[in-house]
C-alpha cells in the first residue's frame, strides 16, 4: 500500500496510506490526498496503479507543474520507492514501505492522537504501535498527522480559484526545501557528518558541550547554525570571535552549499545530499 509523506512550510510531516488503484492529488476535499492550498489545482495530478504493482503519474498538465527528484516531468512517469515530488510548495515522498514515516522522517518522535472512544486528544510516542487512551482505555487509531484518518478542512469559497505557479517558482521552492531538509556539516577529513534540522539550532564548540565538536582555542565561545527565513545562518556566540566563513573572519554568515565554516581549529563544509 503506498504511503505519501507530505511536508508543507514549517508544519510537521503528515502522511496518507492509500489503498486504491487511482490516486488523485489536489486541493479538492474529494481527492485521495488533499493539499489545501490555492496554488494546488483541484485535481493536480493522477497516479494509477498497474500490474507489478507499478505506480505511474498519468495526468500532467502544463498549468500544473510537478517535479520528481528535482526534474520537471512532462509525460507519463513511473513513481518509485523514495521518489520526491514537488507540488507547488508541498514536498511529497512516495513509499511502499510499511514503516515509511519511521524510515523517511527520523526527526519526528511524537504525534497527536485522538481517542476512538471518548475523543481525548494528546501527544503520543511513535514507539508504541498500539496506544490506548489514558482517560478511558480505548484504542487510539486516529492520528492528526494521518491524512487518511482526519478530515481536511475545505478552503473558503473566496479562495477557490487556482493561483497557478510558474515552473520557475516551483523550482525555487524545491531548491529551498532541498537546502532546508538535506543539509549537513562535515568536518574536514571526517567520514560522518552532522545533519542539520530546521527546527533545532545546532551548536559547534568544545567537546561534550556542543552538538558538533571543534578543536583549538574557543575562549569560552561557540558557533551556532540555524535555519532562518530561507537559508542556514551561522553565528558566533562569544566575546572574542573564533569563526571564519570561507576564510574570512565574521560573527554571522549565510551559508550556501559548499561553503566552509571554520570554528576554532576545525573546518566544516556545508553539504546538501
């Protein structure tokens, strides 16, 4: 059964498990996967199931630009495990894995559930596969991040007309999302890298006191890297600056792919994977 994992702006990822042969994605409340934004057409695209099973995007219109893995599609296209779709400003991952959310959204550890019996609502850990209501003991099968089990509010009538997005704007949204969700810092010569998360500030400083260790003299300060507006920003936090951006000393820098950040005696590179 396909799972669609949906990211939108700063919202936490949501998902939809879909067990039909024709999957319609759009903003209309009757769609299989509803993306309620005016920049999404009422029926933006159709994915059909074929023997195998194989899933194919059958309907692509020039007015409904869609990207798969960073490339615009203009004809029938096979959708494979882990493919990433950019639909307006929605980022959608296609998966046939039973553990799709756990596999592709590792940074989310909780979700909001709704009790089937008394209607209790609260935050639950993802580690419990069969949660029960702390109030009445009933099963909790409804999840607010599950687009399959919760009603999506229809858009107001005055917003009903589609605000078509040019392909160039969709491409910019895709590039911003790629930078936001696939960035990591790698120390020079290191095998592993530190993954950056848009919802958390990462620190670079003394071993044991920061998320990423830096060598050399730091004089009690540390660097921080956080997502601000539409990009990653590095800042030095301390009285005496010990940070450089591409070789130049600074206390604040906007980072781009391939940039080098020096903190104390350690050098890091911003990678987008």
